[in-house]
């Protein structure tokens, strides 16, 4: 198929080129644009960056609202002027003057540098250095239809004159499912007009200009050029048909062309007017002339995004940067949906919403999950609300509400070409396929209200909110009459399942419970106590039903699904999964019997070294290569990390959180991938490498789990239930958006490393303070700090289980002994899970019990921080601390060679573990007393 397309393209190209360049014209030639290389302008050199050797098989993404470049790190890529794929399979060849061997430049990809506003791939050869600089400006063209999108600039530093050949496949494909017209042909439009046939002048050699990629109909065409480039192979009409890619041939002269950018200019026209040769030439020229300004606008945009977003400052540099990269990754996926005749009523200008992610499309017509997804965006908005971009949340929610079904159901998937009149999108099975988008919508609107205090938004969209509630609570959508919304309205989570699709998943039931609470909160704010009380009563009833129908006392956790009698997997499918973790997604929600679940999600049957499987690997249905029965999703890891933190298991929470954090650097630099194998550390071949909600699952567990922050802007309350690693002396969360206020939180943890043996130390405290940098003292006095942690003390407020301090500070007593996890790192690609797992921690008076899992005959070291007056720590039942399985070491003991006594986290004691030989993972429980 590809060969036929290229052949057709070549034949059209040859025929049209012959006419365009050499035929006579009866009228005076029209002026044609002349393109010029651009004087090199400064690029961002400071701030957030990932720079490392290029890995040819790994992907990269450069995305913006109007276009995207997706490729692999040897530099090949495809380019989309959304929603049209313009070209693909671009490669570069170099021919150095006096050097007889052609050089495949892509084989020399040496380094990739990723910054928020641009990405650079550097090719290094003894004869030249070539930098491929890519960015996707937010407002290239500024029109209500596709025009120009991403930009690729080539900067060359060569010792000798060199000819570069850029080869590519013309595509001109609409994103699926809009139908495509056929195979693109190509004209070369020379900047110098052709010589008429009646002239006595000799025909000029082929001159610089631009390709026009035209289709079978006049309302779609593209244009491509590099300033100064000429076309490549042009077989004469008499020659046999041959397949040749399109080429742009550029001659570089080091005396003339140093310190310049040679941009690959790309444009698309989607109407007869904008697809004309003249209009496309003008679009390219406009882009060429405005490159420096477009880039500066892009750089400024990302400076402002990071300056205005919430920021964390901790002793863990990796954690700080992963948080910022997640903000950037989400921002990259904001995409314009252009209006069309099938747009919702009233939509006349581009809408801004988030697509689910990007990856190369290859021979398909969708770049990864490059559609607008309802539930993907709704999960992500918890992160967006956390870092304070309320405008993005509003635009996303309104985008979904404009596509809400008449009966109240919220959409699941919407293609970037769904607005086209030739696409009957609602006839496809995707738009309302998922049942969970509707409860998630209610939960997310409530979360937005809590963070922003925007009561006007609730009032303006009350009809949409109440329609969604009416859909969810419709008796027809509870087909087994147990009072819970079920999977009769679409998929809950899984889209396939052995035996049969589930009738009601615990995942969907738990969302229904949380959505009921959320609706109750919103109706309270809107002043309808009757609806609010009914919703809260429904939430309570659902919780009781879940305990009755799903709790598995034998396994200690909750079933995956329930099914009517006579159906497969009935009455309950007890497969152990990560899905009950969603019980902790909204603050205040929980399971009644969580202990076994919490331990299970952190154990090696579910937790790998790179994240959580959705199905335990010892279940009959497990398949680590499947989409739904055992693969690892960073989304699930985020759910489970948040659950562990909120349920009082911070070591397990940190263990899971850091697996997601480290994925920031694992594949597509700065982004987190969609899913990975459940057996080996490797992403799936079709894993969308720049995935929206995967990046969100770095932010939400950090803010709401690790720092334990919840916002209530209407009441001016910030809740903090912190679970900071014991080795942190200080941390801060700045630019925290509480409605229209911006506040900073400081976390200061007493650190007695200078006096480790003092007998008279005061009890250590974690002090949380709030500052209002913009509003000063008057604004600060209005803000209340509160916590749910027992024993917390508010400034002047005494001791409360639920402290509400009208001052600026809360103090949390620290445990006498706190374990510190070894620093997490991802394994070598292809590895199996082998790292230590912390399953649980449980404090009693003067006692801490820890449960671990490890591979047979393996060892591990944990640091122990001792707080308050010095006490001797010992292992229960081993007062001399001489055990073989678990041993306590002091800093002056002979430590293992991989443990440094100068480590800043060192707090006098170490816990050394050694797991016994045996088959499979070994479990160990250690109780420390003091």
C-alpha cells in the first residue's frame, strides 16, 4: 500500500512539475514568496531540562494546541498540523564536499535535550554538527481553522560546504475517522517564475520554492519547504514509473550560512480558499517571517505556566523536577478543536480541551490517543486543580458539558475530526461507551468548586450537573436493583474480561458512592438541602452495600465485580485487583476493611518495581501482556499511592509514588507513558508515550498524599495531613491556589543530627506554617489550617483530633522511630521485579511493626531516624539485636559497603534485612521496640 501511494504521488508530482516549471503562460506570472533562513535567535538555556544521550528506539513528543511532532530519538518523525497528518518518515543525508561517502545523518543522533518550550536532537559527525530544534507554537496563524503548526529548525555547523538531503513521505491524512481523499500529489512552486516557452531565454535551473501537496479535491492541500532548498529526484516523463520519496536538497556554505536556522516550514489548507497555491505560500511566508516572535511567545508562555503553577521544594531534586515536568506535560496536551458544521450548537470558534496523549501513528490515522477523552481529562483535572490552573479546568468541563447527551450522560471519546459534517460521530460506538465518565464528572466539578470556591460556575451549569445526577441515579441504570449504578451503561474500567464482561465492577460502585457525596456537597452550596441530604443518604447506602456484596472476608480485600446468578463469575468475581484503591480518590472516602488491601497493593503480586499491575500475578486471569488483566498502568499506581498515604501507610505510598516519578525519565523525556508489561520493565509497543493522566498521577499523589493537602476555598480552609519522608528537614509548597488567593506552605521537621546522643532533646515536631505572599497579614488572618491527624496542635488552639487553627501554624508530633526507604531507582530495561517491598507499618506505644517482602536470599538496608529523647532500639524477641533475618546496626558498626555513614539521611540506626532461601517471594515481619 505504501509503495502504491508513493508511486501515485511520484506520477502526479512529475506530471505537474513539468507543467508548473516548463509550460508556457499566457498571463504575467504572479509574485511568489521567497523564503530565507533565519538569523539564529536565543533559545531558553536555563530552568527545567532533560539532556541525555539519544536512544534511537525511544520516542519523543513536541506538542502544542495546533500541532504535534512525534518521532523517535534518532530524529525521524511525523508532523501533524492538527487534525491533519502532513508528512512522515523524514530522514536526513549529508554529502560533504570532497568526502565521497554519503552520510546517513540519523545514524549519528548523539543527544536529546528536552525543555518545556523546545526539544533539540543533536547529530554529531567529524565533519559537521546538526541540531534539529523543534517547538509547537500556541498561536501559529491564529485562525479558526488549521493553518500552520509545529516548527522544526535545523542549525548547521560544518567545516566544508555540504549538501543535505531531507527525504519524507507526503501524507495529507485527516485524523480518523474522517475519510481521506486519496494519495497526495506534489507540485514544486518555484520562487522564480518559469520561463515562457516563447522566450529566447534558456530555461532556468530548478530554483528554491516550496512543495504543494494536493489531493483529489480542492479543499485540502499542504505545503512544505526549507528556505534555500530545491526539489530532489525528478524522473523524466519518459522514464519508467519509479518510487522516490519527496526530497528537499539544501546546500550549506559555512562562509555564508553559519549561525542561521533553516526551518522546515509546514502549512495546511482545509478550504478551497486556504488550500490554494497562493494561500499556502503566504502561510509559509508568514511563518518564516515570524519564527523568532513565535518562539519567544512560546518560551514566555512556559515561563508563565511554571511561574504561576504550584511548585514543590523538597530535598529530593528528582521529585521536584518530576512535579514540574508533569505540569508541563499536561500543558503540552491542551489542543484546539476547530469548529465545524457538526460542532455543538453555539460553537463558532476553536475550543480548548485536553487530548489523552500522543505517539507515532505509523500507517494509521491517529497519533496515539490523540482524541479528547472524557474520563482521562476528568482524572487529570484533580492535578490541574491542585496546581491551580482553574481556567483550564473550566474550559475542559465546559467542553464536556457541550457534548453531554440529552439524558445527562457524559462523553467518553471525541475525535479531533468529529465536528466534520461527513463524520456521523454518534453512530460510532465510542462517544458514550464508558459508564464512569458521568460519576467522575460530578466528582471533578465538586473538586473544582472546593479548590476554586467558584459558586457562580455551579450556578451557571446547574442544569448539566443535575442532568448527570439524574442519569446516574436513574432506576433503569441499576439493573440488579441493589441501589448502585452498574455497567449496563457502558464499561466501568475493563473493556474485556475472561468469561464475560462484569455486570457491576467495584470500581464503578465506588465512584457512584463518591459522586453521590460530591453531588450532596454541591447541592448544599446551591442551597437545596433536600437534594443534598438525599445524595448523602445514597452515598451511605452504597457504602453499606459495597461492604455486603464485595468484601471478601477470606481474602481480606474486595471482589473485582458482582454478577447475577447464572452468569459467568457469579455471584462475585473475587479476582484480586488494584481497583478497590479508587475508594480513596476523593478526600474523606475510604474502605471499611482496608488493611489487607493496602498490604496487597504494595506486595509483589500487584506492585512491580515500575508500578502496580491491575490484576495480581498469581490470579488465573493474569496476563502481563494484556491490556486489562495484568499490565502496569501509572494511573493505577497513582490511585494506589494516594490510597496508601490517606490510609496511613506512607512507606508503601512513597514506594509507589516514586515508581511513577522515575518514569518521567524512562521513555519519552519529561512525560509518563501509558502502560508497561506486568512481567518485565518495558513499555508496550503501542503505549502512548506522552499520556495525559499518567503525568497527572505524579502530581495528585504528591500534593494530596505525600503533603496531604486538601482545599476548601469557600471556607478559606487548607487541610494538611502530611506524610513526609523522615530524612527531610524542610519542604515547601508554594503558589498554592486557594480560590483567588495564593498561599505558601512551609514544612519544617526537627532534625537532631548534630546532637544524636543527647538525652535531653525535646520531642521532635513537624511544623506546618502558612504564608500569604501576595495578600499579607490581612489575607493570612482569613485562612485556617486544619488536620485530621490525632495529636496535632494548632497555634494557640490546644490539642484537637480535628484541629482548626485560626492562626498560621500546626504542629505534628513525630513518632519516636521512623524508617527511611532506600532511594528508589528503576531497574534495567527487561528486568523482572526484584526490589524490596514494604507491605505495611503499624505503630503501638513504644513499638513499630513493619512487614516486608523480598526475593529469596536477598538483603536490604533501611535507615531509622530516632526522634525525641534518646532510647535504645531493639528488635522484639532479640534484645541483643543479633538476628540473622533482621539486625539493627549503629552508625559505628561495620556497615555494608553500599551504605555510607556520611549519608545526610543517617540517623544513628540501620535496619538490615536478609530474606531466607526458598521458592518465590519471602515475607518478613519485624517489630521494633524502644
